């Protein structure tokens, strides 16, 4: 039985579209290029979300549609072909090219799959071209990563060897750490997806057991399942509790004796709890409101309540995959209000009414809430920061404690804003 | 289709948002998918606003497209009007909605709302942000003034004399996400007040729809930012006979000319602007002996049209620099920038590609770059000092302190902002001179180490970029060695001149002799 009360809301939303995932995906796979086929809006979104570019040559860009591209589709396909070839001529280091669909390209029905196939025929393996959609009419924020990974699955070789596949982008250091711990369990054959090199794709098949690091990989895991992999149902590796369950699930699947698991994890847990203690002190009893954006809201709420003692006012999520989130929902306290979808105005009304101590929200909403005297935390930070695993639990808690701590230091009244 | 890695301007609806967010009592319903809500962060994070932009996004999804998106739009409009109770409503669409042709503007007009509704058509696939801002401001002013009954075409600029009051003007064009608009407005107000000129309306920044209707009460308009306000000023002149000033008061000379122009338009006699020398330090600082080293500094300029043009004049006439490149990303201003470039004997660079700009910077070997935040990055890579003079906005371009670009204080700010990076350059030169001393031998770096001056070996490597662009020209190692003995702050200039000379005489290999020949040749031409 789930502990949460599930509600739905529709109305104006305030969330990023799937294109935003490019901001971290391009860093994970430095030999890949992400070419959005879209409008000036799409280009502007990515550069605004990523901050001013300091790279001479970033590994993402936009093929901006112009008036004449809208007139004839055939020409648009040729045009895209031309743009891709120019790009590849200039950037010979690119191994994988993602053609990323956007709202405009979807609405005018540019067939990116066809363009990709044609290019693959011509390029003969020098560069692999694949496509997915990051459009705002179909995807929210982190769903872009789901789309990109799903598009890579068909390129994976088949193997029936037993292996553990960790799926979802992680900070490299965190990934290394988790693999090391699994190694202590005696699980040796471990691969990551996405890989650090786009051409270094893991193989997949009947012996593969998949452990998801991120809760937003619905389509990817379906695809992996179709290739014979077993998706291990568990919580997500945020906080001590979630990470422990997550690792134990893998251990069980690989028949690691419980004594080995305990012997490996107990010291880590003890250390993590010690590190967590000062933050629990700051977070305990504080009211938390999570606005929907990253899909990480539910596991974060679980961590911040169960381990840090925060009170949950509302847990927003852009969409809810009940099957995938089942374990997490069960861990939430009875009656937790989980709201799927958004009516941003009504939700902000509820924020003001409940006077929370901390609101997790998107970048557009943070300063206006701060100006009203409400402390905030950007949800986008969760996808950029190394927060996964037992060792990171205290760092994760610190992210939420910091704004509260800061408010204490700056013991001034509501600031005047311009 | 155009491959874009980074863009100077957003789409036109961002321009519309700038107008709506600058004003009070205006709401903007934007038919757009959810991802387009990123635009809020431009205002709340870059401009650090404590309010959300007054924008309702319809955030339609793929599954809505099969059904009745028109009803969805109307629902959002009604809710927005009920909730925010604006005095005027802007209705428009972003790139995606433009394709599905719901005509949200017409839908809104058909709803019988009891407030002015302005329908915006901003072609997302051919126009950009500044155009969108300009068009929105124009449509808004036109619509509000046309609706308000009292249309006076019997405007006369000396009416204030007959009415026995001080003359009054409107300041048009300042907006959010415009470069230093917040402070420019204060500075210009101060200066005009000192000359006995009152402000009637400032718009769009801080204006309400009721203020817009009062626009016609002014004796003249001040067009502060042509990118945003020129089309509106032209319309007000044509329709209501209100004249407007065309000089943008950035720099000492321009501010003097601006005052002269405003006095003439308003038919005020007293034309003494000697206050410039008491109220601004730029003229004296520029004349003082230590500014001697500014003479002939090679400067490359790129930005929006207004700021690029102003910068070029200041650089040449007020600081004694040599302008070696000028360009803009504002296509609407291309004609003016081309004309200005011609006066400098240059060809203007009109482009939206920052890589082209970087290439142009490289090729003109400047000692100072005046550009946007992107040129700041490019200049850093090239090891050249840079000052930011134009949008696109970065959080650093909204400083806490008062720092206008316009008027007397603006000139002070400009002097500091442009000269300080060069000061650092000079200090670096000293560090460069002493770099063989033991303190510097083990890679000891000053806090300026990120600039290029210390990276000596960089310039002694063969520079492919240059050989590329100046076809077949190449420096012999001996020539490079001679070049490296020249102080770095003139080295770029010497390299450029020598290559020019070599090309003229048809020499392909540049050695030390070519270098000295070139030096003599250019000296004799002075
Ligand atoms: S929501 Fe659509 S149009 Fe807007 S940036 Fe995202 S993909 Fe582009």
C-alpha cells in the first residue's frame, strides 16, 4: 500500500522541456554532438539553461529553422543534410551525432529518423547518427535523457553474460565509487549506460540486471526489458536508506551473502550518519514544498523526511510512473500529498498559504519566492551535483540546509527588490 | 536552416516579454509549449527581479493538438485576466504556436473582455528579440493611443512657452534586459532637470497603460534606445506631430550634441553645456599625462547597433584610440553601422555568429576589445583585454552600484570600464619584463595570470590562423624571435603592420629585415 495520496492537476506549467538534458548529456559523452532541429527559442533555451557558453566550440547546437524551411519539407530534409555535413567537416572528432527533435520540428513533421538513416548510409560508420525528441510538447526536462538513452539501445550488442548495468547519468566520481562498492560485494561485471564515450556502448541481453540511478528512465527501461534485461525494482540511490536498498537489491540479484553486504555497508552507513547529523539538526521539523520539475522530487522527499526529519507539505512531480515509483511511494509517510502535473498559479497560492521553510523549484521561480521571504533551492542543481550513494548523503542534505543556514546568518527582514 | 551554437538575440517573443515585464498593469498571454517558460529566468535570475514576469504560458502539449487548442487558449486568457486584473492585455504566440495557427490575438479580441487587447504578430522564423521588443512597444502605444479618444495633431513644440510652464519630454526605449537602462534613465533625468526640462513619461520601463496614454502630453520625445523605440517615435511624430531627438547621449560629445538637439527641438535658447567638464572626469582623465599610453590603442568593437556606434565615437574622439574593427548583430542597425565603419576606413561586420566575430578579432589584432559577454570570452581565449559594452545581458551587467552608460556619469563609468583592463595590461607588461627574475621562474603567476601576456611561447609558435588568412605569408623563426622582443602591448600592431607591408611588397617570408623595413615604412607615413 502506498503511503502517499496521489492527486492530479492541470493548467499552466512552469518546467523545462527535454532539450535541457543536453546540458549534462554532452558532458557525459564528450565525443558526441547534440544537434537540435528547432527554432531560435530552442537555441536560446539551452544557452540560457547552461549559462553563458565559455567554450570556443560547444558540443551542442541548433539547426534553426527559417521561413523557407517551413515552406517545403523535402527542402528542409536536404537543408538538414547540408547542415550536418558542414558540422561534421568542421568537427571531425564527433563520433555520435544526436539529431534532437523539438516542438517546431515535430509540428511540421520533419522526419529525423529518415534523415538519420540516410546520413548513416552515407557516412558508413564514421559517425553514427541517431535521433530522439526533446520537444516541450512531449517531454519534460529530464525526460530528454530518457529519449537519448532509448535511442542508443538499438545500437547495443547482444550478450547473455551475467552483468550489472547501471543506467542513468551519474557524476563520474560517484559512478567510480559505486562500482568500487559493488566490487566489494563480489559483483565484477559492471557496466554503465550512458557510457563515458558514446562509442563504448555496453552489450545487453538475458543475463543483464539493470539498476536505475535516476527515476525518469521509463522508456529506456522498457526498451532494455525488451532486449531481455531484468529491471530490478527498488528505490533510488538518494540518501542512506535509498542507496542501501538500491545496493541490497543488486546484491540479492547477484546472490551476495547478506553478511558481505552488511560488512561492506555498515561502516559506510555509520560514517554517513555521523556526517548527516549536523544537517538533520538544521532540517528537522522544517516544512518542505517541492514544485514539479526534475522527477527527482519523490525520492528527495522520501530522503528529506525519513532521514532528515523535514515535514512534507506537497510533493509535485511533472508526471508519475506509478510502477517505477512504487517502492518510493511506499516509503513516504501516510497521507503525503503527491501532485502530478501542475497549475503553477494555484500551486504558488498553496505555497504562500502553507508558508514553507524551503521550496524546491525551477530557476524562474526562485528569486520571486525569495523576495517574498521564502527560501528556495533550484531543482536543476540535483541533476548537476554528485548526490547519489551513501557517501553523498550528507552532501545532499547540505544542499537543502544551506539556504536555511544562510537565512539565519542574514538575519535581516524581507529584502527590498527592484 | 542555420547552424547556431550560440545566439546574441533570443526569439521575438522574448522582446515582447521585455516590454510586458518592464511595465506595470500589463499582462502577456503567450501561446507556447512548457519549455518556453525558461524565459522567466532571464528576468528573475539575470536581471535579479523579485517578481515573476507578467506572463501566462498556455503550455499546450502534443495531446492537445488533436483537440481544441482554441478553447485552451481562451481558458488561459480568461484565467489570466481574472487573476491578474491587468489594465491592458498582450496576446501572442511563440515559434511553435505560430505553426498551428490558432490566432490567439483574434480569439482574445472576440472574447468581449473589458480591457484593451493588443494582438502581437511576431514572426519567429525571420525576426529576433530586439525587433520583437520594438514591434510590441509600437503596437502597444499605437493601440492605447488610438483607443483613447483625444487625438491632437495640432502639436507645437513651443506650447510650453504659451502655457507658461517648463518644457516636458518622454524618455522612450528603456526596458528590462537592456544594457544599463535602469541607471541611464536616472542620469538623463538628472541632466534634463538641470536644464529645466521635465519628464512627462518614461516608457516602457515602469510605465502603466495609463502613462502610455499620457505620452501625447509631452512637447517632444527622447529616443534613448533606437532598437526599441525608434518605430514608436516615428509613429508619434507622424500621427501626433511630436518630434523626437535622434542622438543617443553616450559619451561626452554625444551628450553635448544630444542636449543641443533637445534644446533646438524645444526651442530653448540657452545652449551652454560646459557643465560636461565639471560634471564628468573623462575629458580631464583622458587629457592627463598618464593617458598618453592610450594613444593609438587598437580597439575592436562589436555589440548592438546603438552601443557599437557610440563606442566607436568615444574610442576615437574622446580616448584617442584607433578603431580597427566594428560590427553589430543588430541587422536593423546594419546600415548605420556600415556608414560609421566607412568613416573609419573599415568594413562593418554584420553577423550573428560569434565565431565569425572571434575570427575578425584575431585578424585585426586589437589591444582592446569592446564587445558583449561573448566577446569577453573570445578575448580571454586570445589573451586580449576586454570591456563589455552591450547586451545580451549577463548577471554581471546588472551591477549593484549606479553605473549608467549615458550622460556625464556614464562617461566616467566608460572611462573606468575601458581603461582598467588596459592598466592591467600595462602591469602585465612589467611582469613580463621581470619574468626572467627568479621570483617568476617556477611558474609564479600574478592574479592576472589568466590574461595572455605571460604566455610568451604562444606567440613564438607558428600562428596557423594568421597564415591562413593572409595567404602564404609566413614568419621565419628569426623574424618571430625579433617580433618577440617587442613589448607585447604593441606586438599585435607591429605584427599586423608588418604582414600588411609584406603583402604590399609581395614578400612571402617575413624575417627581421622585413620587420624593420615595415617599421620604417609606416613611420615615414605618419
Ligand atoms: S518547448 Fe519546444 S519550442 Fe520551446 S525550447 Fe523546448 S523544444 Fe523548443
